[in-house]
């Protein structure tokens, strides 16, 4: 340590070796491609790091001369003759953006080490050791044509050298580690050889994986993420591992634009099973963890953009194959990514359920790592949102992997987890409990139910209250494969909902979804309801409190839970049913009234019917007049409402009170698209057609309407809408001589077919696969499933029609009404044309069917039962508007007949159906051009483009 010249000469040697391009070329020439394979015979660590003389190492290399190639004695002796000019600035050759070598002092810590060494004289052999080490690392990093096996061996050799150096103390060893890191970084940034880059990246990844503190060191030395990104895009997939290990920020990862390449890597995950790479994080595993960041760390839009790229069956299959058995962190990342994929696109659920190794996710659930248990609970919560029979099969798999031990784990999670995860654990426990004997583990079930009820009755945390209500509403129900709850749809079918138009008034359900035909639903609902109701009155008190919640979603979910529990309570002892009826009935009846959504009104009917059966029937005498009127208006939709009304009148006969009050609740639209020429409900949303050919879609919630779609596919006015039951499609007829068939695919409306006609279309209706159309020249056409056309009523000019199951009723220009049997094509005239010459130009402008009555509108509105029409009897109802004006449009809704007349086209007259008295009118502000009634709401489309 007393010889200052030693440090100086050593630095001269190191500096020249690292900066002279000619020396780098010589290095490459010196060591042939066989050099790597000869390391088995050389203990480099001993020679470089031991206290032996340089000539000893030199002699060993010379002895290997036959296998090393042309290794000349003078090539190693260059170490003793290097000049001192480069000594002053020890730098590492780097490549700038133009690809040229520049000398940059990137590592100040290395320079400090050199400064300190200048004052520390040591044996000159150490200078030579640095030079030899540099040559070896250069050879390892820059050799061309390395095979994969040689790359793996190189990684082991250099990593061993580095780790041995780090275990020794002293500045010379620190400087030697700097040489290794700098040479590796230079290879990554400057080499054009794929094998060289791969080996260098693998060495650096191995070093960092064993010593995380090296990350900051390599960042200071100039490691650039863009170099690693370029390597990945050149198929050096090992760079993904290094990117993950250096832990860049999400923003830095996003700017690299790696997602397509990461997807390719995970899709080749099987090629990384086994081998040396299995000892550390594999490129597919690193890619999976980077993908987790890309789909979770950003805003909603950005996350979804990334999710769209990976939510494909091919990619999902690759993702599931990435984690290695018993690797907890990799399965945590996989679970997190799959949860986001399922939430983004529910269709992923089916693929994930088929591909996923359930046992590994259960191991996450039973681990003691908080993040693992949370993501496992989320995964099972999402994956079980599937049709009930499929969910039961999956629950059976979970049970077979642990049985009671799973219930114990879930019980602990209920007791110790945060509120949200406590509820998810309770949900999973209750479903698994259904597979156990009814008498077993009552404690588990009780804790789970109490956890749900506690959150339901606590309004301090609206998030957990909503989650609890959602879990309870679907615990006894089912889901579609998309993850959308279908419990309400299943219950509405039980309530007697059949009409296609009424179904489409309700939110977006696919009424043909197989989950609604699930044979196991009734048994599951009965079993789980029976076990939950063993808790008695507390559960009904909690649900009654939830019904009164100010959060609409909570109150609706509680109503749903009460409804499916009611399907089982109707079979139980009278005492429990009567007790539940006393707790719930007065609150439930509030959901029957007009102004609420149709699904809520029908669910309330179903609840009253089930809970008020037996001894509870006497409770119906306390129904208010408003409730009775509401039930009467629902009687055309569900037989349950009619039955309840009949029982209430039996216990306490009451003269019907009819409220004639009509309140405007909504006004939307403008005149940008012309007159509103057609209106219909489809998939729970309001569709409006316009004179310009535009179609707009409105999402109506209470007294607000949001425009969700505005499109223009028709070239001329949209004149009419209808619904086609096969596929639950929407039809639009137009003056452009086409009928378009639309279907909701996912969340998008797509045109499936265009039917060309010879004339403009004035009206359309359907029966099964048949499409009935009235043309501009008053001809009646019918299109079959093959779109073959035939004429109906060839001897008549047709003005309007109405289709019911099996029959078509046609209003003609000569004021006659024809009845056609759809199956036999038999035609019968049920109303003859008027023979009075002054009335012969009075067509039937509108036909309405209400229950078993038919109403026709011309100069007057006439109504009779269909049987009486066939007998040609006198009409039982006749409404004559003032001044014998023509009736242009008519709708019948329980108590009322709504009439739009030619003398006052801005107004809608209101007539009582029972007494035929006019009780009021509604002003639309401009000429009424379309009319629709649904769920006790009257909608008027106007010439000004406004909908009221």
C-alpha cells in the first residue's frame, strides 16, 4: 500500500483495455467460440481472485491453447505495455443514439474507487488481473455464435465470479465488480448479436435476483429501459425478466409499448418449463407480472385498452400456463390479471373456468399472505358468477380440494378480513356449505349470514352495504356466463311475465339465455333458502331495513332477496311465513305503485303472493285503494296481480277508485332529426325513429333520459318498429323500402339483415319467425324465415294491424276488420264495411287488443270481446270524440283509452274505458306523430322532434 505508482499503472492498464477499440477486436480474435466450453477446466475465480501470480493464470491458459484457438503470449503481455494516456479518465465505451462510440464517465462511484486506489500501492499483479478479467468478460459478452447451452454456462460462470468478488472486501474487488457490470451494460446497449445480448441480460438478471441492491448501481451506470425494450422486440425475451427486476414505474412501463410482445411471450410459456431458467423468474412470469401492472395501475380507459389485448382465448390459455407449480407470487399475479379480464369481458369467464387449475388458487386462499388471500377471494367471487349448474360443479371441485378445511379458512377470513373481503368470504362459505350435510357446521353458516346482515343494516358504509345486498340478492339465484345477474329474470318468469313487449320494457336480459332454463335452479334456491331461514325473524328484519334504504340499488337487491326466499317460504310452516309477512308486507306494497320500474312492481307482486298465502291472506284487506289500483293495472301483465286483487275483494269488497291524474315526467329530444315517427322499448331502453332516417337510443331512469346511441342507417324516414322473438331482435321499417333486423351484441347494436321491398313500409309486426308488413299502397305482405314473400287480404286495402299469438287482426280502408289464422291462413271478416256512403272513406286507423277485447278506431272507438266481434254483435263500448273527427291513433291501458284526433293533433284525449267518459287531455306541444304506452307511462313523439 506504500507504492503510489502501483495504482497509477493499474488504472492505465484498465483504462486502455476498456477504451481501445483495437484491443476489443484483438480480444475477440484471441478467444475463439470454443473458449466458453473450456471453462470447465479453468477455475477462473481462483485465478483471478486468489493471491497467485499472473504468470500462473497465464500458464494455465497457454496449456489450454489447443482448445482456445490462436491464443498468443503477446496478447496477454499487452497488459504490461498499455500506455498511461487513458489513465486520467477511467470510462466505459458506450454507444450513443447514432450508433457511434462515445466515452462517458457514467459511474462516479467507480471513479471514486480509482481515485482512492491511486493512493494505495499494491502488487502490480492486480493490474494484470483487472486486464485479464476485462478480457474474459468481453469475450463472454461479445463472442459471436454462442449456443443456448453455452449461454447458460456463461451465465453461471460470470455470476459465480461476481458473487465471489462481492464476498471479498477491498477497493480492488469493488473495482472488479464495476468492470463486470459495465461490460454487461455495454454489451446490452451496443451489441448486435442476439446471443450476446441474451447472455448479458441473463447474467445481470441473475445477479439482481440474488442481490436486489445492485438495481440502483446498474441504474447509475446507465441501464436504459429502451435498450431492454429493443431487446425484447428482437426476441430476447429474457429482457422482460430484467425489466421486472429493476422495478420501473407504471408510467415508464407504459411508454415502452411492450404489451403485444409480452402477449407473445406468455403464449410461449411452455418452452420455459425446466432448464436453468426455471431457477429464477422466467420471461413469461416476468411478462405476466408486467401485464398485471398494465391492467391495474392506470385509469379506467387505459386499463381497458390493455385488457382488450389480452382478453382472448389464445392469450388466456397462455396466461394460465405461465405460473410454475407452488410459485405463490406468480399465481397471485395470474389471479389479479384474470379477475380484471373477467370484469372487462364476461365472456372470458367460461374460458377461465375451463383452463384454471383450481387447486393452485385454493392454495392462495389458504396462504398466510394477505395479498394472496384477497386476490383469491376476488377470483372465486368473479368466477362463480356463472349459471347455477356450472357454479355448483365448480364448488364441488373446491370442496374436493379441502372440504371442511376450506370452511375453516373462510371462517377465519370472515372474522379477520377487511369489510369487503369479509363479505366475499361469507358468500363463498355459504355456497360451499350447500354441499355439506344440513346439520354440519351450523356455526360457519351463522357467522357468514350475520356478517352479511350486519353490513346490510349499516348505512355508514354504502360500499359494503351495496355489496352485501348484491350477494344476498343472487345467493339463491343465477348468472349468465357474462356475469350479469339473472336472478331477477328467473323470478319474473315465475311471476308470469310472458309478453315480448313487456319483457323488453325491462332492462337488458336475454330471455333465451340457457341459465333461465337451468333445471337445477329450483333445487338450489329451495335448499339455500331453507338453511338461511333457520335464522328466523332477524333475517327478515334486516331485509326490511334494506328495503327502506335511500340507495335504490340496495332496496332493489333486498326486494330480489325477499322474492327468492319467498319461493321457499310459501312451503314452510304458517308461523314463520306469517311472521315474515308482518315484518315485510307494508314495505313491499310500496313497490307496486306506478312510477317504479316494471321489474320492481312484478317482484313486489310475487313477494306479496308468496308471503301473504295461508293465514297472511287476511292482511290483504288492509291494502289501500292505491295498491288495489296498482294491482289492477298490473293484472294484464301477471296473473298474480289479478289473483291478489280477487282475494282482496273477496275479504273486503271495494268499489274501484280510479285516479285520472297524469303527470309529465320527462321531455327529451330536439328538432335536429325531424319528427319522431316511431317509438318502442327494446332491451330496457327507448328507441326513437325519425323522419330523417335516424334512430336514437335513450336510457331512461326516473325523470332523466340519457342519449346512448345516435345512428343513421336508413336513407329515409323510419316509419315503424317491432320485435322479432327468435334472437330477440329489433325490426325497423322505413320509407326507403327496407326492413332492417337489429340485435344487441354485447353492448352494441348491430344490423344483422336488410330485407329489401318494392314499396315503402308503413307498419310491421311479427309472429314467431314471420314478419307482417303494410306497404305504402296498403298491401299486406308476410315474410317467412327464408324471406319468401306472399300477399294477404289481396282483395282489401289495409290500413293497420295487430298480431297476437295465432291471429292477425287487420283494419282496412273500407272500415272492415279481418281476422286471419296464422297457422291455417283462414280469413274471416269480423266487422263488415260500412254501407253508408258518407262513411265509406273512414278507414280503421288503429286496432288495440287488451286482454280478450278488441278495440278499433275510425270516426269512433268501438270495443267488444273478440267473441262478440265474430258474432257481429253491437259493440259493448263506443267512444265518439267531439265533432265526429277522425281518430288517428289509439292506445288502451287498463282504465283508460288514449285517443289522438285529426282536429287536435297536438293533444291526447283521455277516456275512461269503463264509463266511456272523457276525463282529460294531454298536450304534447306540437303534432303527435307516434304513440307508445308501457308500464303505466304514455310516450308521445312529436313533429318537433320532442318526446314527452
